[in-house]
C-alpha cells in the first residue's frame, strides 16, 4: 500500500484544533486558521465548532489527524469537563476511561461524536489521546496517559498505547512510556527516518524530548534541551513543520501562567535548540488556546473552512 500521494499534497495553510478555558462551553472543540503558522484567526465567531454531549459532556486536548489509510480526518479528545466541579482529584483517579471521537471526509462535515472505551479497567483516567502513523505496519499508534496503581507502588501517570487501522477496533493497551516521574501529554513528529517525541514531565512540569528511528517503546534516547528544561509550568506540546521551509514550530501550553500557547522555532529537531519568539512575532488570535494540535492543510481546505464557519475579526 502506498501513501505517497498524501505526502505530495501542496499544503499552504494550517488548522489549529484546541479547547479554551474551564467554563461553560470552553471545554469543547474550537478551530482557528493561519496562512503562515504564526498569525491565527478564529473560526465560528470564536464559538466551538464541535460539542460533546456524551460522557462527561466536555472535551479537552483535541488532536486532529489526516489518515493516510483512507484520507479521512479524525479528532480524538479527552472525555473530561473540569467545569463540572468534580475537581482534579476525581479527574485523575475516578475519571472517564473513554476517548471522544469525530470523523470527517472534508474537515467541514463531521460525524456525531462517539465514545470509545479504553480497555484499562483499573486506570483512573485516559488523558490527551494522540496518534502517530507507523508506515512500517500501516497502522495508527494511539497513545494516551493513564493514572495507574501497581501493588507496592504509589499511583503514577504512565503513557499507554494501542494500534488501529480504522479507529473502530483497537489492540489491547500496553505500557508505552513509564518513568520514575509521572509522564503525560506525549506528541510526535517524524522527520526523515527519525521520530521525535515530546512529553510533559508531570513532576518537574517541563517538556522533554526523545528521538528514535523506530516507534518501538524501548528504542528512544533523550535529547538535551536547555531551553525546554528551564521552561516550567508547561504542558500540551504540539509541533508542526512549516509548509514553505525546513523549520518547525513547537507550541507549549503555559498552563501555570494561564497564558495559552507559546511558540518556539527550530531549524534542527535533533539539536534540542529552540528560539522563543517575541510577542510581536506572532498572534494567536482572541481565544485562549489550550492543549491542542495543528494540521497542515491545502488552500482548498482552507477556503472550505472559511466558507463554512467564517473568520473572526
């Protein structure tokens, strides 16, 4: 099976999929668009484009992807609504074990949301689901964070994984990243033959980087990054490549300061070096953007999204 036709598409813009704040309506799916990846305009008059009315009746950490298997789009998200006033303790130890999911052929017309129960009966939560496509097996590697407790140990956040081709059937979950510290919010990007993996150390509250030529769980080596190691109170990393050049943008959610995303740029993913942008170099739009994801899109897709929901001033 070949996936080259998808890689060869001419991407000219970007779609930002995210949630906003912990109030009525904030924990749902929002869209923004950009033509340069740094200056964003919100869609749908800064209102949600998708709303979950099942499970916890709210979603966080939405991740959007284009599947090279069928060229469909999927959004997967955490089934969680902190605005319900249940609190973070309940969210971690007694939270939903389901992922909320939408499907689309065109980014405009989306299916009704559905709930996918993760087969981890003893887990306290299923947070921040994402995927990376494994070209060797032609499968999506799905991964997320779960709070688990093993005999003789304190409860700990661990990254689990499962595999799917169709987002209907999934393999049995297995541990994917386990460290001495809690680990959550993992995301990937592939460049050449190398996978770069970004995660939040939930103990130090910093973003860490690893790399590997394989998606096998034991194959990753750490990359030293003084910049990220000194940025505290960060979570929800999201990374994308600019359409017109060999440069990447890493977004980190400044949750502790309640400032939303901070963009950092690099021309070499393997270096661990990033330049923090000055505030006059970017504009994230009027809505506060929290833990989300970026999708590179075509001009036709950009125009369809504008026609459907309109750009906010």
